[in-house]
């Protein structure tokens, strides 16, 4: 069980261009082939997209299918801030919705539909990686098996109007994928510990890491996950000596790192802030790392929202926010099986977190 199809980056804009050829519509990667009649009794569909408040219907996903009977799967942003999912198959219609308080500024969301016909449960989860809020979840009963070919072709060769222009990527899995906080460090990333620097993939629960100003701190959990190398999971190579790095490192685009300096104090009235690695993709400080369609990332959960020492730089440890408030969300996350009462409550971050537009302002000041 795992990812079976991953689109190319920026697939929504490519699909919206209206090219008549599959190559012009962008080609993703098919990771498992199947016969034209295969039905997926369980699976997950994941997308990331930029949205803003809207007064008109904003379709994000629209996948028609004809096998075994005619139907359609749609995910749309509707006026008033709701995200609506509708699954039609023959005469039956299943639907659910979540209310989002979208602002005027563009915001990235991560939406995942997971279904399991045998248990009769489907779940729609929406996460907002830029905001310190828990995932929103809803669902519906009696989901149907969905056609493998229709779903994977939507990721590989989306037709015009099949994907919204703001969709960054689409990925399909034949398993129930976890939701919630995701790891963002490549396995060979070196972490400061009392015994010296150790690769993050070697660290386990109960091991100690060194935190600046605090000393040795125990690891509560070490997580790893194979993810689509797209969107905020897309690997970024950060160049030494920027950010204090003593060697280049590869992290996910959404992994936050500490940055400071005169511009930070002037713009944000703080000695240092947390900024996502994607904003370090410049001529001097970082570049998109070359990789296949999937990437395996690691992270460490610590007692408080501490920052890790990473090859001379400082980076945020796994941020779980208020996840422990919901038993269902914990069990659907990478921390399933962890005693919920012992999960840390992290309502804030170790440093102020820059939103996307703030990070762009900082980058422009530094480039001037």
C-alpha cells in the first residue's frame, strides 16, 4: 500500500492552460500500473492548493468516471468560505463540507480524501500549514470503490477544468494516508546531541538532543514518512554557510528554520523568526533539490516547541499544536498509538512564524 500516482509540480496551472496534448498538460509519475477495470476499495487523494476568499464557485478537483457506472468526484470552494466535496455514482450522491475562514490574502491548504469501502467510512481533512490551527475533518458513510484509472489519470494528464489553476499537486494512494504534522528532514541530516552530531534517522524515542540554552532534552517520538516530493514536501537544498550551516542540508519546503538579523528586527520587531525553507530558494541561499516523485523525511517530537541544532543552523522540531485535543485526529496521524495524554500541548511556536507574504517581504528587503 502506498502512493500510486504523483502529478508534476504546478499541475493545476498547466491543466488550466488548455493544451490539447498530454505532454502539454504536464506529466506526472505512475508508480503502480493496473488494469482499466480496477476499483480502489480504499485509498487517499491528496492535493495542495492556493485559495483566497471567493464570491463565486472555485472548483479545485473535478474527476468524471464511467466505470463501473457513470459518476463524478468534485471538490470546490464555495462562496461563504466552505469547502464542499461531492461524490456521485449512478443515482447515489454522497457529500460533505468544511467551513474555512479564508482571508483576502492567498493561503495554502492541504486537502485529503480517504475512503475505505469495507468499513463504510470516508474522511475529508483540510489542513492549513501556515496557520497554527488543528486540522478540520468531516466525512460521510457508505463510500464506494473508485476507479483506479480515472484517479491516476487526473494526476498524470488532467483535462481542462479537471483541476483548479491554484492546485500545486495531486497525488493518489491505495492506502489510508496519515494526516497532521509531517516530517521535514532528510534522513542524513545531522542533529546536535550530547554524544556529538547524529543523523536524524538514527535517533529514537528516549534519545537525547542538545537544545541551545536548555541542554539535553529527551526525544518523545521519532517519525518518518514517504511523501510526494511536491508542494510543501518538495525537497530544498540549503547552502552553507547561510543560516549558520556548516554543510549543505536537504529539508522539505515547509520545514521551518530560524533566521535573524537587522532586517528581521526592523520588519518584525523580533531578534529571530521561523521561516519555511521554500522561501530560501534563491541564487545564494538554496535551490530545489533533484529528486524522484517520492521522498522519505524524518522529524523529532520534543517536550516543548524547541528548535533543533542542525549542522550549525536551528530548525523547528515536529510541531503538533493542539492535536492531542482530538483522539480521532491523533489516531489518524503519524502519532497513532502514542498515549494521547502524554502528547505535548504546543499552542505556539518557539519563535514568531512568518506567513507567506511576510517571508516574501523579508526576502525582498534582503535582496535590495
